[in-house]
């Protein structure tokens, strides 16, 4: 009987400790996972706005450039969708 009571007491203590520690571990794990999601986006945004200096000229990556279409690319077709039944 003494072994059963000791087993029951130890089991209750273990579950009580897990109940006290688990919220902290869960909070830490969620912050870690959310931090992994936030960092790549912030890093990518910083890369998009970067400015390079090469040979005394400044080159920015976020400058919109005109699309150059020559004769080898093909024909540009502008169309409108019609709602016919």
C-alpha cells in the first residue's frame, strides 16, 4: 500500500509541475515560431529598399524600369473581356 501511495503522490507532483511549467514553455515556443515568420519578411523588405554604390554611381533596386519589347519577343495584344451569354 505504501508503494501505491508513493506512486500516486509522485504522479500528482509531476502533473502539477508540468501544469506550472507548460505555459511558460508554450509561450516561449510560440514566440520563437512567430519570430521565424516575422524575420524573413522584414529581411526581405530591407533587401528590396537597398541601394548599391558601384564605381561612383548609385544603383537602386526598387526603381521601376520600362519593359523593353523588341521584334523577337512577339506581338502585344490588348483585349477586353465581354460578357456575352
